[in-house]
């Protein structure tokens, strides 16, 4: 969480550039922000609770400077207010921080004994004091920066300014940081999209790197081996393409992305995807929506590819006892490629020598780099905090992997029928996205306090994602149950008009789910049924009919109405759809 940016330039327009870059990082946290810049040899700090636009109101854009650092925050230590906002200053040190320092309380006590007085509740102010103290002792900034890693426990990417020094410094451990290279300017940033308005050339910094930028850049202890990357994607970052929200834009990008992935891999009969038949144990690990894709994959692999798969939430997987054999593989799913819990699992698995495969969107992200093998989602940067296009791209890759196993095992004798299906998939998706009936249903349910989702097996896995989308952007309480499970307690919450959204696409157990729908109807529920089956019941209040497609492609189709329903419910409630409260796009703390 949190985004950091720093610029050292030979031009004097750095305030404007820094804030522009900061806007691109706002998805990482948006409860407060701040900037520090060199103003006539003195460091000036301006910070503000709220959005970056609130900060900008306090800034004198006419001030000329060639050096600045800035931060957009997702509060971890201490609530969101002006004081806790970054940058933090202590003695000769001013810095911005992304990450979390686990031993901050102990360090703070030691530093208080040395007469450091703290104004904020943050761990970041502790780093500033610690570094100031270390520079005072060593009289050598680089020495102090090298020593910092021996004192700090936790994760950090730091952008640092020192009084009376016009260089920009940075260090990192377990939090992402890149170094951007332009002809007149050097950048440090939490991710690549932040700097793309100015340059597409960058170096991915590694743990324990120390960067000093004066008239050029220096990376210690090792610079020679660092590869300069060129970002080549043509996706626009800033442009909503006329859509009211990034979420809606990204929902509309899905037909193109899914079609591209399906055609790319099916063209060569899936030869470009890894062979998973050599593994007897497949664990799939992710957080949030990425975990939901793992659950969808589990049912696809098991039902249609006769392959056992276990799906795990990363924050549990990293602490539970895991059993591996000589033919285990762990697949990691992540849009950002930086999610702290998922990354920790990658490192554990690597340490045990277990093969790993990343399914990731962000190019060169930590998870992509650290796994043995990576399949990129090629979905382009996802800006809306609630994932849509990355989720369906993940499902697409996982479906193709399941399909490949099925094909290799001879459960499917040829790929012709699915190849034929994908020609229509784009049209089907576009048609579903353009259906205006979601607005009608949204109007029926947007004022409710609780909304329930039910489904069985794969439909349950899809429903979980529908419910998450709804609750995270509309703030309406929502729960999902395997359809047969609701009556074991939660049915007591059903009252007159309670919306229950049932997903029925798995054709082997339709009747059982219809019975469950009838049970909730008897208790007053308003039943919305999302189905690709030809079914009716007096208990159904509204049916969202979707087309029947190949089972491997079905989850991609089925989630679309649920994404849009969540979107319109949030819109009717006047919610901040792209930046829901309390959330951030990239969860880089545990
Ligand atoms: C929900 C959502 C989150 C993410 C989760 C994992 O809309 O976006 O649940 O799926 O935080 O993030 P990544 O995929 O970046 O690892």
C-alpha cells in the first residue's frame, strides 16, 4: 500500500511532474498525501489529509525546483490525518515510505531516550529519526543507509532527502521500487505506470539496493548487472475513454483481453502453456479476487480435467503446515504481483525447492520475477481498485491450463469446438456488457442493507466474486453461501424483500438449487437468478439469462452481469466507485 515517487532533474519543473506521477499512484492509497521539495536550499514539506487534489490546493506551483519526493497514503500505523501523512522529517532527514516496520515500537523507545520527539503515530517517523541518528554517528550518509537494513525489521521502499544536500536517495526491501531514466530526469517510483508520462525506461530495484541520484544515478552495491527495461504497452493510463469510471472502462475492455488470450494460446493448440500433467499436487494461492479465481480453477480442473487442485488464501497458506511431494507445483495468482502475503508464500515455496508458476498482470513485478515461470495476463494496467479485467484474464489463463490437461489426458479429443466458440465469445461478452437490465435490477436492490448470494460448486466460486464486487464498492453487506448451506443458520437473516442472487450454470444440480431458492422465497426473499439454463419457478422474481457456452469458458461469461450489477448498485448509492473507502489497489502489507 502507499505510493512513493521522487524526482531529481536538471529542469526546474519538478513539483508539477511529481504531483502528476503521484496521481498515477493514487490507486495504492488515497487517505492523505504529501510532498517535500527543495525550495531555495531549504526543504519544504506540505501534507494533507484527503485526496491528492486536496494537497494540490495548498501548493504553489510557481515554485521552481529540481528535487522532490511525494507520497500517497493508505494508513497502517496511525489514522489518516495531516500529521501522520508523509513525508516525515526528523533532524536532517526527510523521507517517504511504503511498507511497514515491525520493530518500530522498540526503536521508538530507544530513540526517545536519545531525545527524539515524535509528532506522529507512524513507523515512518521512526525511520527518519533512526537514520538521522545513524548519520550523526557515522558522519557518512551512505554508510548509514547501508546500516539501516541491520536495524529495520519489516518492509520498506524509502525516498529520502537530506538537509543541505541536493541528491535524492532511495533504499528498498520487500516493497517495490523502480528507478526511471529520462534524458533530463531520474525518478524513483512504486511502480512503472507512475512515470510513463515522462519515460518508459526503468530499472527494477532489488532488495537492499541503495540509490543515490545527483547529476546521474548510482546503485550500490552493484550497478553493472542491472537491466534497463523498456515499457512497451500501448494501454492508456489516464484516459477513461469516455466512461464514467475506470471500473466501467475496464469491464468494457474484457472482451478484447479475453479474446486475445484465448486466440493466442489456442492458435498453437495450447503448446505455449506449461505442462501441468507432470505434477500430482497443484496448489493455487492468492488473495481476495485472486483467491476466488483459484476456487473457480479448482472446480474446473477437478470436474473437467480429472486433476485434484487445492485453493488457498495466501495469508493462511504462509502460516499453515503445507505438505509437498517431489511432484508438487504451486501456482500464484496476482494482478499487482506485489501482494505481500502472496509474495511471502512465493518465497517460502522457493526456499523449499517447490516449482512455482506466477499468473500475474504487472510486468516485472516481484511475484513475476521470483517465480520459476510466469504467464502474464496482458490485461494492461488496472486502475479501478475493484478488479474486473484482471479477474477474468486470470480465469481465462486458468481455464486454458485446465483445458490443456484435459486435452493431454484425452478427455477432450480435439480443440476444434472450443476454437469455434471463441470466435463468438467476444460478441457474447459485448452483448452481455451492453445489457441495460442491470440498472433495472440495481434500482430494486440498491437500498437494501444485506444482499445474499448462493450457488453450488463452480457457481458458488463465481458467486463469491460477485458478492465481493458488490460489497467492496457499494458498502452493502453481502454474504455468499453454497446453496445447500444457507439453511444451516444464515437463513434466519432472510426477511421480507431480502435480495438473494442465485447463480445456476452447473447443470448437474439445478433442481437442488431451485429448492433452495424456493426455501428463501417462503421466507420473503426477492430472488434474482443468474442462469444459462432453461428454468422457471414461481419463486424466481427476476431472471438474468446468459448464453450457454463451453464449460471452460462459462465462468468468464457468468461473472459479467455480477460485475455490472455491483457497479450500478454502487453508482445509485453515489459511491466513489474507483476508489472505495478503506481500500487500496496493491496490498503490500501483511
Ligand atoms: C477485489 C480485489 C482484491 C485483490 C486482492 C489481491 O476487487 O481487487 O481482492 O484481488 O487484493 O490482489 P492482487 O491480485 O494484486 O494480488
